[in-house]
């Protein structure tokens, strides 16, 4: 079987993790090594791949690029994420093995038993463009944080916390009008999250009730909240306890339309554009092992 390794050498640990996996993969498969050289390169590599299985060595951004390429690949290769980046929230949500030897064994076992996970991709379309994604996208505060996080990405979770504090200094909630399936809402909002997987932001359990195999999404709304209360309750997002706050609302949807203009939108750490934005769960899918 031909296996392609797509490695992001700039990722916090992508190159290092691939080094640990390489001898294990070469012992089991015909291995093609490819290294990304610029933003968007993983999308091109995935679209052109003739492999039956793609191992991804990078964070959620690299994996997101890969799936955006695979929607144009008629061969439908299997995809094996790894813990090879600063976030790895998709790998965490899919509950894959972290240890290289056990991970390779897990992939082989799943392929032999037909135990892949078919995940239908979500898509967000904004005034500036669109993007497929696997797990989490948000508009508002979280997207502002993502824009700042690029500067601190090398610090991992600590860098994300710094980006949160920087964003919080000048951020103000605003009146947002949106439609969740057939229901229309208008309220003061800090952040709107469209979640198909539980984790984002490097281990935050933003949507504990999300299931990537489901054809529905959870929308997590953070309403207007004071800065001190935000900071006092921020640690709760790592355990999912934030859902108990009065300012947090959880909805179950298939489609979401944010009507209010100008909110920044990100998907899996990548800036997409600004609202208005339409979220859908598409018929495009990826088979993960």
C-alpha cells in the first residue's frame, strides 16, 4: 500500500513527530515523504495525491488544508491525523493514539477491520470566501484571538492564553442577528461557535456534546459578559463547565446563518473572512483512521 506523509516542518512538532513515525511507516508501507513549503501547499498536495492513505504531521491548520484538498481528489484516500502540531484538537476529538508505535498499529488495525470514521465536512462561506472544516469554526471573539495567535503559536497553550488576554483588552460584544435552522435570534453576542467536535484552541472543551460522526452541529453562544466575569470563568472551558453559565447557550442545528456584517470568522485556526456567513454540513466527507 502506498502511504503519503504530508509534513508541516514549520509546525511546532510536525517534523519531530514525523521523525519518530518514519521508520515505523517504512517498515509497513511504501512511503512517500512530502514537506509543505508555504501556506496552502498541503491543500495542493492532498488534491494531487495518488496514495491510499495520508498521514498528516502538523496541527489542525495543516489537517484543515489537507481536507480542503481532498474534496477535489477522486481517489478518496484514508486520512490518519497525528499529534504533530500546537493544537491537535481534531486528533484529540477523534481519540487517536498519541504514541507513534501504537498509532501505526491502530491505523493498520482499523484498515483491516474497516473501522474508519466517515466524517461529513462542514463549510463556512463568508463575503470574502469559504472553507471546508472538520471541527470548529467561530465568529467574533474567538476569531479575533485566532488572528493574534499566529504571533504566539510557538508557545502552544500558553500562547493561546496570551492571545486571549490581548484580545480581551479592547473587545466589545455587539448585537448579532442570526438564524439557526428555522429560528431567528437577535442578541448581544461575544462569540458564536459552530462545533462538530468537542475541542478547540489547544484543548478547550468548548462543545462537550459534539460528535464528529453526527450530521448535526452544536452552536455555542457566548452572550455579553463582563471582562472580570470572563476571566474568572475562563478556566471552565477546559472542563466543559462553561455550559452551566447563564451567559452561555447551546443549540443543536444543521445550518446557521449569521446576518450581521463585519464579524471576523475563523475555521480551525485559519482566518476565513467576515460575516455575513453561512454554515452548512455538506455531503463531502473524509474517512479517518
